[in-house]
């Protein structure tokens, strides 16, 4: 069970992925389903930082060699 109140969305997602893939178990094997289940409580209180729109820089290169 993960309590998401006051935590950043990305960190909650990473913690959930670790549990669901079984990486916290000693019998972890990448190709096996370990059968874990997860409940996220207080998901409506998760924190969204909202800075990515200003900070993210998109670059585009066509690959065309100019003469």
C-alpha cells in the first residue's frame, strides 16, 4: 500500500513500478510475474510540480546536410 498524499507524482509512480515488477523481493527475475498487488491511497492529494512546461527544451534536427 502506498500513501500518495503530499508526494510528487513521478516518485509515487517509480515506487509503484518497483513494487509491481517485484524488484523489492529476493526472488526477483525480470521475466517472471511475481503476482504483487498494490493499492494507492490519497491519490487525489498527489503533488504536481508543473515546472516542466517552462524548463523543457525541445530540439529538432532534420538530418539534412547544408552546403
